[in-house]
C-alpha cells in the first residue's frame, strides 16, 4: 500500500512518535511518502516531498511559480486536477480559490496514494478535498492543540472536514470525546493509540523511592500558558512558606519566560526555581534521574510524553487532572492526580509524597515503570499503527 | 523653565499627554522630542521637535540641524560630532543617533525628562555634551519585571542611574524596586498620578442595578492584568450559585488562554468582552457596575481604579505595585493578594452581604481619597517642586 503522511515538517530524530510509526509501516511492506511544508535537508529512509512555497507578499515570482506549477500539475495528472477543482467549487469556493488549492496541494496529487494521513488535524485545513480527488482513503491524528485550542479561535473550523474523514487516530479517550462534542460523527471509525517511549533509552534512577534531603522537583515542557507553570510556582511559594527545602527545575523554552520569571521573583523564589532552557533528550533523562518529584500542572493535555518519561525513570509523578493526564497517570497507583489550577492541592500532595515511607514511594514508581513497559512500548505502538492503516 | 519630554513617540500615551497639558498650563515651556506617529498640534508653550522616520528625510534633517548647531555653538558642534562618531561605527546608526540628539542640543532644555526607563541608554551623551539635568520616570513593567529577564537592561540601569539627577516614581513600591538598580533614594520623588477634575462632578450614588451583580474590569489583554485569575474567581462564584455578570473592557485579540478558560469554565453567558470604549462611555459603563475588579499581578498605580473611585464605584484590587497606596482594605475599597482567586471570590461575597449604607460609605471614602491625594493640581504642584529641586541641587 502507498501511504502518504502530511506533516508540517519532516520529523526530527527525537520525534519517536512519528519515526517509529513510519518505520513500523515500512517494515510491514508499505511504501511511505512524507509530505512536508518545509524543504528537508537530510536523507531519509522514506520519500519526502515538499509543498511549493507560499510567499507572504504578492510578487512576480509567486505568480510565475503559480502558473508553472498549475500547468505542470495539469499535464501530469489532468483527471485528478480537474477532480480537485470540481470538488472545491462544489464546496462553494471560487474558481481562483480552487486553483490555489491545486497549487498548495500539487506535491500530494501525484503520489498515487491509497491512503493519506494527516499527522495533525490542523494540517488538513485547505486540504479537505485532496483525498477524494486522488481516490485515496483519508485519516487524521488528533493532537492536544488541534482539539483543545485551535477550535476556540476558529469556530466550526472542522465542520467541512468531519464528513470526509474515513478514520481517526486519537492519543487519548478524552480527545476523542472532545472531538465528538465538536461535531465528529459517531459513525466515523476511530482508534486510540497513545504515545509511546523507547524504554531502553530511559535509564531508571538509582535507589528508587529514596528522596534527597533537599527535594528536587522537575517539570519538562514548553513555556506556554497551557502548561500553567504559574500554578506550580505558586505551589512552590506555599512549600517555601511551610519551611520545606527544595529546588524546582523547569526545562523548556517559550513565550512565557518573562511572565514566569516575574512570578518567581514576586513569590520570592529566585534561589529555588531555575529555568534551564531547552535540553537534549539525554540530558533530560539525566535531570530526571537526579530528581525526586515530577510535576505536570497543565490546564489541559492531549496525553503528555514527558510524564511517561518521568514514570519510566522512576520519579514520583504529580499531575493535574487535565483530561489527558488522568489517562496517563493512575491516581494512587502510578502517581498522583490533583485538581488543576490549584497551588494549594499541589503543595499538599507534594508534602504528602515527601512524608511517605521509602517503600511506598518505591511501590508507586515501580508500578509506573511497569505500566510504561507494558502499555506504552514502541513495539506495541507500531503494531497498533499497522492495524490502523490496514484494517 | 524649559522641560524636554522624551517618550519615544509624539503623541505619547494618554497619561503623559495629560501631564504635558498640566505642566504647560502652569507656565512651563515644554519641548517634545521623539518620532512623530500622528499629526498633532500643540498650543501655547508646547513645541514638538519630531525626528523623521524616513531615511532620506532623516539625512536632510541631520544636515539641517547640524548647520544650525554649527552657527549657534561651533564648539558644541565639534564636541557633538566627535562623541557621536566615536560611539557609532556604521553610518546608519550615526544618523539615527544624531537625529535624536541634535534637536535637543539646538534647543537646550533645562531639564531633559525621560519618560520610559528602557530608553535611558539612548542619551548618555547628553550628560557629557552640555549642562542639562536629566530626570527619569519610573513606571510599571520597565522597572518591575523587564530587567529581571533582560540582564543587559539591568546592567544599563546600574550604569546610568547614578548619573540621573532626579527620579519620578509613580508609587512608593516602584521607588523601592528602582533602588535595587542603584537609584539614589534621596533623588527619588514619589508623585502619584491623577484624575481629571471633571470626573469628581460625575460622582454618583451607588449603582443599584436590579438583581444581578455587575462586575467590571478594564485594561488591555496582557498576562500582567491577571484576567486568568479573575476567571478562576468567577468560576468559584458561579459554582456557589451566585448570579452575576462579568464584563471585561479590553483591546485587541482575545488571548488563547482566556478563550480556553471561558470554554473550560462554561462561563459563556456570564462573561462579556467589550472591545475598547471611549473615555466617556467607559465612565458610564463603570457607573452602571456594582464593582470594579483589578486582578493584576503587576501595576504602577492603575488609573482605572483611581477613576472608578472618583466617580463612586467600589473597587476590589490586588495589592500589586502601588495599589495599596491607594486602597485600604475594607475602608475605601477592598484589597486582595496577587494570584489569589479564592480571596477575590470571598471579597465579592462579602460585598454582596454588606448593607447598602456601608457600601455607600465605602464608595464615598474612595472618592475622598482621590480628591485628597490624586488630583491634577497636586500632581502638577509636585512636579514643579521636583523640577525646581533638581535645578537647585547642583
């Protein structure tokens, strides 16, 4: 089977999720083409095709390229091109808009695909009719941002899409439920495939269950509002007032650094909270191995790979009750789930975990590691993806 | 006395424009420098000396102003030329720098008043080139959080603050912050902002409304305004079955975070967002609310709180920045800690349970506070003293 996967860019080495998925499909004999919006520099084990550029400003260069691409696409695939223009006009687009659609999708049209998969739901916008035009089945993946945030700013953005999708991949039950509430018909087939991690590359920490005298707390993730670091920083303020000795490290970069730096300053925690910036995969594992408690205070999450990694490393994981996280951590078994946006609850839970006997903490960490080893393996994920594409 | 006001742009923000008007009315000669972003005409003692933005115009402008300076004071011209050439390696930066400095040198103000601390680095030559006193205003983010992350800025403050002749702080809180960057306490004068006199005439008896509690917040969408905490508080109120409307008067795109929380908390009908209002409409809107809420995590002193109090609207404000220099909890309004939605909700509930006469008393005390401490007349008098003391001290 020829499978096309549409992504914003070719996955980097650290993006296990996409890489292992592609590898697994190749191993079962499928031919894979990755369609990317950016030009790829390296060589890959699969074919890569990039879209033609869309310039910010109207220019002579753009018009010329536009004309050439349209003619080229038409000569190569006359039937498909006409199909796409017809389908676009049917959905109410003007002729020139339909031509634009041919331009932005021309790299996909010649792929002779049996199946086309969109790695992010937002990737499909302006490409709703491509699958039908080329006679391929269409499937999509739901990611947190696609379902949790994007539709808030763009009401009914997926309305035209839902009826055209043949199959849906969701990373959590929650995202699927949320998509239903956004109008996804119940009849559309879906499969849940959670993220997975390569457990062999996550070394467990030494002496699981023991904690440092000065407690080391860690969170990994972009500095974005949805991660709600203000809540964890406020929780640290409470711990500090209660005389608990700790350091809190935050790994990640992003737009909210100034806001969070101020929150730390205002809470009088400059000596206790550190923003470490972006770190490589290996370094993250090292930081995790040295830490005692992993926090994930997010307002919402699709699933959250970092929490899986922390569980694999043997950390005590305390996460918010964001829907995706509730599926990631089993409260009281593999970690703890507390009310989101509640610094008081986070502080209480951290105190509680610090006061547990070593063997209790060890038990939780072992449960977590075991669950990751059995339920979130790359092998399992590959199998599920094969099933997703073939059945 | 010639006072140069530098705020980067001509015209400047509302409160700086108000200040210009006030100073001009009490006999100061005001010179404005900066980029002209809109056409404005000033009357009487205010003169604008805008620097062109367009490159070609800038070159002509620099040549014209250079000739002027040469004939006026050739010694100063050579001194200026040498300093600016040494500082700027590229021709482009030379012209930019010269375009900003020349009109100031040609018009020799007695005091050069920099409105925004971040621009303090643009003018160190002034201190050397001619005998001009430099005043600096300490406002909001420029002092409270920008230098926390921007180490170069913090360094620039430490380097330049000692050569400033006088600091104007908008609150005691910000004065204390600025001292951490080397501002000399003896050179700082706290001058609170003010409201226009005509607002006091608009003072009205407490809004009775019908049944629903009307809460309002005013201010652009920015994390420092703390709207996410306000929505947390509204969620607590909604869960307790309290019937209310919450209106946010703001400008610009509604941030993802706010849209997300509105959806998450299902506050849809209870919360309304109004995109900007003219000042008069705003005052009317304030007066048809029971409560003004300021959920900010950072402020100098928020003008909207002063205005609400002046026209008789009870306020709940966080104690951020200089806010507790205005509002005393349970006396002329209510204060809460920053980042504390539980307490905001508790204060709203306390307000609901307060007897009408006690509320009226609180609103009246609010107005009296503003009449006593935050009038235009007092502000201008204090600025006069401020400038005079700067000139006298050397």
